[in-house]
């Protein structure tokens, strides 16, 4: 008979605690409280100060009546307040909804309503939007955030961020969530329909992805991390929690500017940063004088596809080391990495670029990444030829889509998360994207729903039919372009249609080109987008 390893050996307060990234900041403050945590302009905060401020925020939110599963939204650039929100909001038991600061009023209003946000932390840069949102959502408590490097704008909210913190308790005794499956964050992502879907993260996944980031980079203590990646994007790929776990420095950056990035790298000795391919390309192509005095190595992460071989070569000369990762909002940002092998160092830059272009293997603490037939769920052959759908499984997967059980069940069909990306598996177990099954355009790291753009075009009186696909773009990776059929007798120019779309969509969603003529259709009248992609060679533009 097997030995009984269960009776009398249950969980208790002494041997089990829920996994949460909130514990990372507590340890950073306890062990390295004197070490710098945030650098922004002339502002400097150590980990003890930052921990006290996050507890003040949590305490103050509870005084406003915020508790478990209440949504607190944040529309903030990469500022100290955004770092603090990643800890203070969930310490109150609430769920952080980091909003894309590039979105328009209609999209923001939808997200705030759908997520039932009760409080909105918003930067003074967006004061006009704040007033509009407050008018549309009068029950929303708007908190003005006046960043030290932000514009001066007063009286656009109900109370001010520093005043809110002043009323909180810096010794607030926050509680570890009773269940690590409790929600910690809500992130909206564009789907194949116009309405975004609310992706719900849990404490366990956030903590495990944060630790995986450390393991993928072999990140030593006290890294200096530059915020070139928006914190609203998959919670900055979980790096607010990663940096706290290593008691590093958050070098904040309101807006990307290549010269400023090099200045900050030089000033603070930046060791790590993450960014979309466009950012890496901008750094590689910057004037050499901007990089003077920088001593590497500086480690960067790039998502979806690395810059071209020429860019890689230039960055190697700059002593910038790039790691290629892959993922989606639904898997907390990156959940796969193109783990480099030692023998790749002996190859030419072009040969390395080919190997590094693959999406790679699973993150340390993700259970699996695979390529399978989405119908039979059988694994594809490891031949680099047979195409299937890329799927994930493990702790670094979302809880599901908020208020959307059908979409959640579809995404998790067969016990795997279906990415919608089509790829192949190499003999060495590395995956590579070959195509997309979703009609999502990814421009500069931002998701754009083609259906949303099409809906805008259809609202023009002259448009009979419209289809939007990606066209390759040297700067942004992909940009949306539109194919349009006009109604009989109607007339409109490309410039007029683009201007019309600008009144309905965020700027980055507006088509950059419009092509007129009959659209290819099936016998049943369905537009054949794959034919349009062939025309634009969109399938070659896979920067994620």
C-alpha cells in the first residue's frame, strides 16, 4: 500500500500563502529600502518611500469605499504614479485597469462602462478627456495626477492624487489576497469585432510572469530599467512587478524620444528596457553622437519579431543585446522567448537573425507552448513546414474575458489557449509565426481591429463596401490600409476618407492609404481579404 502523504499534512497559515506580486515590493522595502526605486526628472524615491506611498494609496482608496473586485482605472503615461498604481490598487483589493492613453473618447467610455470603473486616475495631459468622461460618467470618481514633468492643468477632476495619498495611512496593513486566483488587473485588447475584450489577470499569473522575466534575462539584483514600453500595455509585460522583485530602479519616461532615451541610459546607467521593433529601430538609426559615452551591455526585449539584420548588427556594435519574446495580452505579454543557444555566437549576423526571428520556446514558468491543428487538436509535425495554430497552456494565461463566457470558452477550447496566430514548429522545438487567422493589425506594438476601422468607413455616405488589411511599413511594422468600393454615382477622394476617419478613430487606427475599385468576393458575396493581403504583401509584416 502506498504511503499516505496527505492525512494530517494539509495546508495551513504556516506552510501556504497565496502567490502575489504585491509581496515583491514589501520585500524590496524590507531588505533594500534605502535603494533607489524611481527616477523621474528631478524626482528620486527609494523603495521604502515607494512602499509607504503605495500603502497610502491603498488606504485612501478603501476610504473612498473601494474594495475587493472594484475596478480602478488609470490613464497615465509611464510616470511614478503609474508604478505606484500597480501596487496600491491591488493592495486595496481592487483591480487595476490600465488604459491605453492613445485611445479616443468612445473607446475609453466603453472600457470604463464595461469594466464598471469606480475611480479613474488620470494625468493632467488628458484633462480635456477627463472632463468629457466625467460628464458622460458622472458616477466616476476622477483623480487628477500632476506629474512633475507633465503639463499644468487644474480642476479637471474630483480630487488631486497627492491630496488623496495624504489622507491615507502609510502603515496600512494590506492583506495578501485570500486566493491567488483573485483578479489583479483588467486589460482591454482589440479582437476581430469592434468592441474590445476585457482580459482578466490573476495574482498568480502576474507573479509568475514577473519571475519568468527575471529568469529569461538572468536579471541580477538592482537592475536599472527604462520605461520605453507603455505600462498600459499588458501591465508593461508585468515589469512593474519584475523590477520590484529585484529591487531595481524604474526610470520613468512620459514619451519616447530617441535622444532622451540615450541621455537617460547615460545618466542612470540603464541596464534593461523593453520595446516594440519601431523603438529599437529608432535607437539603432540614431546619430552616433547621441550614443557617445554609453558603455554596455544594455539588454533589450523585442516582441513578435526582431529588427532586421542590419539593425541587429548596429545594436550589437552599440553593445545592445536583444532578446526576442512572443505573446499576447491574454498571456500577460510575453510567454515565449527565442532562447539563444551558445553555438549561435559562432554564426554570422544574418544567420543569427534568421534563428532569432523565431518566436521560440515557453517561458520558464509557463507550462507549454505548442502548434496544433485547431480542429483535431493534434500536434503538427516538427518539420518547420506543417502549419497549425500556436497555443499556450499554464499559469501564465488569463482568467478569461470579462462578461464574455462564449469568447472565453472558445479561447480555451480543448484545454489550450488559442492565440489565433498560425505557425510551425521546428525540429528543435522552436515555434515561428507564419500567418494570422485574426484580422488584427499590429502597428508599433498596438492592436488595431480591422472591423472597427471598416465600421468607420461604412459610416461615410459614399462607401458601398470596405475592407481593411495591414500593409508593411518600414517604421511601424504594419499600418492599416483600406480598399473601398463606392456607391454608384458617388465620389470621394482618399484624403477626404482619411479625414473622415480621423473624426471617428484614434489617430493610429486611421488608414494610411485608401485604394478604390471592386473588392474580390466569393460567390456568396464575402470579401476575400486574403486576396487583398496578397496585394499588400501584408503577410510579411508580422511585427507584434
